[in-house]
């Protein structure tokens, strides 16, 4: 397939590499030409503008920071739409909004250009390994036509058509909103509990054995608790963008969201304190710093690898005590929502 890819950052560069590896003919573009150097060495062609990138292509993928960049790259005389031929497909894999894509689609449809929103979860590691989860919104026929291209970037079992135009963006924003809410709530629970005198490992073990268990407590929080790693692979600036878009969507949908609004404010505080490029888990550190309570598991409280449950991930900490009745652990079930992002 003749493909173009625009936006060669943390996610877009490895996704493009997988498109090339799958044998597609690839043209790439980014505001930063140096971002394309490795891909050009591997066989991709360079385009000097989005318009040039779209010329003669059957499908064009965008993986841009957010709605503003998407609109800038698509519209206007040097924009992608001006270059794409009738019968081609624009696939936006950015975490963006239905409203912006609607505006662009209003200009694309009369030119015979199909549109699909297909944002992803799975972090830069998933982009590198070609195991992203993909949530597509748009016509079923368009989805089917580009599925083989999506399969070059994602796990075929987790490439889902989730509804009409905009549904992919909505699903993605809701996944991120809930994950950020898990993070902020878990940070508060672990901090209160340990300051009130309960050992951190014991508290976590009891939470995992209770109806309050979550995938976040089971797996994702361990990068902080075990390594003090706040995940710089996904920047606070992007997390704040996603939370802002989710709260905007709630406003459009007429839904009061006091919890989501509070989560967004906490993230904005973390961004103000630690900067745009700080990791997405830094709201945990915000509370650690405010209360002087570092949340770290001691090495001796972790379960040795050879005694872990067979299906437990390598990073999993203490197992749930056998004498406690636990609900099925989220880690033991196939899950659509990967660790953030
Ligand atoms: P990034 O900032 O690393 O990369 C964005 C790239 O887009 C940069 O190379 C930038 O130069 C380029 N760019 C910006 N505006 C442009 C324009 N107008 N024209 C051409 N190029 C332009 O961002 P990322 O981490 O790769 O994220 C990209 C998208 O994927 C975002 O919407 C993000 O929310 C989403 N996402 C990120 C992750 C993650 O773990 N990083 C995971 C899932 C989804």
C-alpha cells in the first residue's frame, strides 16, 4: 500500500518503522526533519510538507500531539487534505477530539477522502513492538479496508472498531481519564494508609485482595513503588492535554464531572511543579513531597521471582494471601486497557 506518515515522535517513529517492515511504500513528514533520519535510511521517502506527503498516497496516518497540530497539518494550502487524492483514507491515530475531526471531515468528504479516527494505547514500547491497542471510529468499510495497515502497528486481537466517527477518540479519552483517576486516588489511599501506620506492602496486599483491587494497584503503580520511576515516556503536558479534552467532552455531553475536574487540577499542579516533560505518574510524587511520605516497597517485601504465581508479571510485588478471598485479579484476565498510555 502507498502510505504516508506525519508526526515522528515517541510514538510515530516506531509505528512508521513497523509500517516499513510490513512492506508498505512509505513517505514521512514531521516539523523536525531530523526525526525522519533513521526512517529515510531504512527506505522511507521524505516529504517537505503535509500536502506533499499526501500526494498519490492511498492512506495517510497522522500521529500528532493534539487537536491544534492535527488541524494545522490537515487544513490550509500546504495541508494534507490539499494533497490527498480522491479514494484515499486519512487515519488519525493522535489522541484528539471528535469536534476537530468533524470539521476536517466536512472538507474531506466532498473531495472523496475517507476519514477514520484510530487512537492507540500501549505506550512507546507497544509502538516499538507493534502491539498497540487501536480503537477505530468511522465507517465499517473504511475500517476493513485499512485493517491490514493497522495490523502492522497493533496487536490484531486488539484492533477494535468501536463505533461511528469520533468513537475512537472518545474511547481513548475515557481510558486515559479513568487511568489518571486511578492514579490520583491510589496515591491518596497509599499515603493516608502508610501515614496512619500500616505497612505499605501490607496495605497494597490487602487492597489487592479486596473489592477495591485494580489493574493500577496490581501492576502500574509498581514502577513508582519499586523503582521511583514516574514514566517519562508519556509527558505531563500530554496527560494534561488528554484530561482537558476529556473534561471538554463532558461539558459537550452535558455531564457534571467533579471528580474528573479534580483529577485534571491535580495533574496541572504536577505539571506546574515538575514541568511539561515530567512523567505522567508525577502526581504521586506531588503527594509524596507534600507529606514527606515516599511510597517505596522494600526489596525484602517483594516476592522472589521463582515463588510468584505462574501467570504473574515479572514486576508483580507481594502476592495476595491465600487465606483472603479475592475477586478475580485484573492481571489474570485479558484486558483491553493496557498500562498507560
Ligand atoms: P511527541 O511529542 O513525541 O511527537 C509528536 C511529533 O509530532 C513530533 O515529532 C513533532 O515534531 C510532530 N509535530 C507536531 N506538530 C506537527 C505538525 N503540525 N506537522 C508535522 N509534525 C508535527 O508525541 P508522542 O508521545 O509521539 O504522542 C503523539 C500522540 O500519541 C499524542 O496525541 C499522544 O497523546 C498520543 N499517545 C502517546 C503515547 C505515549 O506513550 N507517548 C501513547 C498513546 C498515545
